[in-house]
C-alpha cells in the first residue's frame, strides 16, 4: 500500500516535456530570458520572485516558458502548490514554488482546472479536454475517472469543503455536472443552453450555496447543493457586459459577500447575489480585460485584480486603487493568496500567459 505521506520521489519529467519547458537553472531573482511561469510576492507586488526551477532527476530545468492556466494551494499544507498549464499538463511544488515537478499521467495538454480535496491532501482532481482526472497518492500518478463523449471541454472544477465526496464541474457547452461519490459517477445538475461555464465557487460559510459564472449567460446560484438553480441576469443587467462573467469569488471572511468579474468590471453583492453594486476602478467600465481577481482571505478590505499590463491593488475594499507593473511581459492569468499567510504579510502567487494574438 502506498503511503499518503508526501515525498519528492516522483517520476522524472519526460525529455520532450523538458524541451517544451526550456532549459536553465532556477534563480531567486528574475532572470533575463523567458519571463513566464509562476511568480510570488510577499509585499503586495512591490517585488516578485520568478519561481521557475524544474526538478528533472539530478538535473534542473525551467518552467519559465510555461503558460499557466490555473493555480491551486492545498489548504492543509500550503507549501503544496499545483499549476495547470497550457500545454504541459499539471506541474506541482511541495516547497511553496521553489521547485516544481511534472505530474505523471497528466504531463501534457491544457489543464484549466485543479481542485485539492480539503480533507485529504493526497487527493487532487484536474480537468483536461473532455476528461476529469484524479490522483489519490499525492501526484505519483493520475488516472482519468470521467469523460464526456461529446467534443466539449471541462472548464472548472471544485470540491465541496464540507462533504469532500461532492464535486462540481462546468463545461464549455453550459453543463454543470455533479458527483456525490468522489468522482466515481456523475450527473447533470444544470444545463445553460450552450453558454460556457467559466467558474464554479462554493460559499466558504455554507457549502450548500453554490455560484457559477458563465459566458453570456450571467450568473447562477444554488442554495441547496446544486439541486435547483436560479439564474442571476436581471439583477446585473444595468451593468453593460456583466452577463459575460469570467470570475465568481465569494469573500472568505464576510458572510453573503460575493464578487463577480466580467466584461463590465467588478461587481459586489452583500446579500448573496440579490443586489449588486459596481466598484469604481481606475479605468472606465468595459475598457479593460481583467484576467484575474482575488480577495485576501485574512483581510477582506484587500482586493487585487490583474490585466495584461498591471496588477491593481486596493486596501480599502475597492474605494481606491494602486496599479503596479506586472513582473512579466506575458500578462497575468491567475492570482492566488496563500491562505496560511497573515494579513500583514500576505503571500500571493501569480500565473502568467502570453497575450492572445
């Protein structure tokens, strides 16, 4: 029986994957050359460290050329960081991003969603194309546990923090599917007529409250663990473009507060989506494509979002904002707070992607 204690003894990255990722040694300072991959800041974006070292047996490679689609942190062990990439499957770190490994069994292809089981640190889920993958042995190997026979893509994935046997996944065709047995079987919980599901999020105070953000279909909300759903469109219709929602983000600290990021900008609700207000941003509504957004889990007044050009911070709940230059020329794709860091010394990770032509 394989022990569920994490170990650095994993299968080496294939030579082909190493070639795709580029070569070179990692460094604590941002190096010249490829400036992609993952970055970390401990001072709210004043300084960034490029986390690029790839372990390949006795050698070191680099992830500086890798496009990052998503990031996830294990809430039980925040040194364990998982990244879904654009072409190289899943990579993961067990030392807070200082070094990375390639995940055996899912080391190729685009992985847009990763979810760590909040009660079992060695169980992680990921999506690639029309498949859901799972590892139960700390990424030693991954296997496909579900596939959709249609030409769709799974876009988002989340594990219920209260009942870790419950999973939700969204598709490019507008389906929200649910499993109640840790991914063994699935059923359609809701179908949104061809509108892409961009993100699913559970309320951190009541996991029965489930939100979803869709492309052109607005927002969805369930108060009974996905049994019934309400579409939120009229409530946001005064904000032009808000029905094209990319991100849905419940506040980790404030009950019933939830944010959505859309073509319009950033909207905030303090009553679980019944009413909304727009945050005043440094740019006019509809003029900036926001790639990433996060709320500091230890200080709900601290908000951050990113574009292809900058990372923009607020320390007063969105009343005022301070833009700072990105650490990469490639643009931001995802922002993630380390949940174990303190409010005064927040640690934040940033994934990067080349801009779309």
